C-alpha cells in the first residue's frame, strides 16, 4: 500500500513509518521538524519537510495514497495552556487542511491519532469510547475538535475515518524536552543519574502506559480493518499503574539510588486513567503484548541515552 504519515519524524510517527517501510509498503513522511528528528527515519521512508497547512504540498504528497496517518500536532499539555491559539491553528487547522486536501485528491481513508486526554477526569474506569469527553486543557480540546472535524468531513465527502485515542505511549527514542518531559523517559533519565524522581501530588494518580510497539501494531491494523468507518477506538495497555508504582519500578530496574521527592502542591492531573480495550479487540484484533516491566526493560536496553549509564 501507499501511505502518507504527517508528523512522521516524531516519536510515534517515526516508529510507524519505519515499520510500514520494513513491511514493504511505500511510505511518504511529512514533518515541519519543529520537534521531530529526521534521523529517526529509515532510508525506506520518503521524507519531505513541510507544514501540514501547506495544501499545495499536500496535494502533491497525497497522489496515489491509499491511507493517511495524521499525527502532526503540538502535544504539550502545559504549553497548550499558555498558547491555546497556536494549538488550535496547528492541531485543528492542520487537520482541516489535510481533510480538505484529501477530499480534493480523492484519498479514501484517514487514521487520526487522537489522545486519551480527551476524556479528562471521569468517575468510571476503565474509560469506554462512549463516555462523554471532559477535556481539561486546550491540547485535549484540540484533539477532540479534530476528531469531530475528521468524522464530519469524512461523512460529507465519502472518506473513511478512524480516530485512535492513544494513551501514555512510551519506548526507545521518546523525546525528552527540558521543560515538562514525558514521565517515563524523565524518570529513567533521573534514575540512571541517581538524581531525584519528582512525583506531583501523592503519586496515587494512575495512568495507562502503553509500549510503542503495541501502539504501532494497532495503527497498522487500522489501515485495513473492515467496518470501522467513523469509529473512535482506544489504544492502551488496559492496565492501570500509579505514578508512585512507576517510580518504584524504574528505580528497581535501573538499580538506582535516586531519591523520590513528592511535591504535594503541584497539579497531578486527573486521578485515574485506564483504557477499555473491548472495541480495539473487537475491531482491530488488538491485544497488547508488552507489559510495563518488559517495556521499560526494552526501553533501557534499546535507548542509547540509558545504555551508557546502566
């Protein structure tokens, strides 16, 4: 098949692009490199630097494409609170631009990568797709808005659409920015340096951590799965882990002397998050294969940033 991946140089995008190319597909990648790394892409991926709002470029890249994976987005929750206009322009505006270009060219299927963040705080766990979303950040709002745009434009113009709500993905190569880094690479970075693992709140809040290879398997299955037009589907591990428990596991696996520090005055986010995977199992035959402990071991073994210290 012929694929176009927007946000192809990012953490999820590069893993997906490389696997599709390895499987023998023709893969085109688009990324503005504001956060992504083109060196993460294998030679089999035909990469173009560009903006997802550049419709003439999209028209060119979409020629003869069977399926689009749309991952291009700004993804920092804390940053979105400061710059909601920019998040709306990139995440929502870029999605609409892509859907218009797909309509113009005649591409028949798009897989939009959304986020478990759209659920916000919910009384019921695990989180089912039919729950009413309660987004609590401009980032989450932008993802939910994009889901509606994708499905609505798809219905109007005969484009098959699927939105995957990916929970806390992690694995080798995940970006580690100096400000507000993702929790797993941040904990690993601190642990191997025998530094300080800072936990916001009391650490009882839970998240659903899903290994990158499982996410990629779900994304690939979505390209050809039948009878899923218009669906919204969770992709996670289906396992709830407290941040406190994650910290203990990281210290154990790295044999670290890191100190755990609790910051009770900081915002710890929603209390609980765990994906219900019933729909993913039914529609995508999705069964997570990598436990959190196994995924952390793989991350430590395969990521050079952590190999050097351990």
